[in-house]
């Protein structure tokens, strides 16, 4: 199990800071997107907002600026 992985059923969400691969933002984006279902199920809006922000950051590093903007729009909608 990788250091950022958390066993299923523990109720804890992974530390996405440990999932970053700055040399390969596309890999980071994929890892973050894999966490989205768990983040949504957790109902932890703070974690979800931070995760979406990290996805937008990864998209920006790939020069996918329009996608990054859309992702940040999701953050805006997720927050009360």
C-alpha cells in the first residue's frame, strides 16, 4: 500500500499532498480524480473543495486552463 493510501473502511480520506507528482501533473490529476467518489461520499465539503482545487492546479500545470477554470467553478458551487 502506498503512503497516501488509506485502507477502505477506516473512514479516513488520504492526504492528497502525498499524491502529488509535480514532474507528472497528469498522474497527480488521475490520482485526485480517483479520490473524488470517496470525497463526495464523505460529505466533507472542506476536503472536497481542497481536492478539487488540487485537480485544478494539476490541470493548470498541464496548460488545461479552461478545464481548470471549470473545476474551480465546481469548488465555488460546493461551498455554502
